[in-house]
């Protein structure tokens, strides 16, 4: 059984016991978080009806907050001496999926 959940502006495919990285969630390590399900696949049964999916919750436990890879941003314009250098590291949260509740 697995589910497609909406997490941090993206959709992630998760199953029980999986560890996923989502955009930063402002919560303490060890706390639980719920994600809304977009699609649930249980064997041959595929559930995509919004009425049924509103009762299905995917819960996970927050493990830690981590930083992503560094992105180098360079701006350059020819013949003018214009150069700008900037770096960025996105913060994300590591979540372990513990349950998919509400599946019949």
C-alpha cells in the first residue's frame, strides 16, 4: 500500500516506514505531522475520489531539520563590470511515515 500526499508544494509517493524530505515544517523533532492524501493505492484498489480521500490521513514523525545542497547564483553582464555572486541552501525537514489511516 502506498499513497501520494501533498507535502510542501510538491507531491510525494510514500509508504509506511519511508523517510521523505519535505519543505521546512516549523515543529519540534519527534512531533507528528499529517499530510492530505491525493491518491491511495491498496493492492488493485486505487482511490482518487476527493470525498473518500478527505477521511484519509497520512501521519509521520519529524526526525530532523536539514539543509539542502548549496545553490550558486551568478549574475554577469558583458562589458559593464557587473558581477554578483550569491549562495542559497534551502531548509528541509526529514519525516518518517508512520501510518496511513482511514483505508478500508
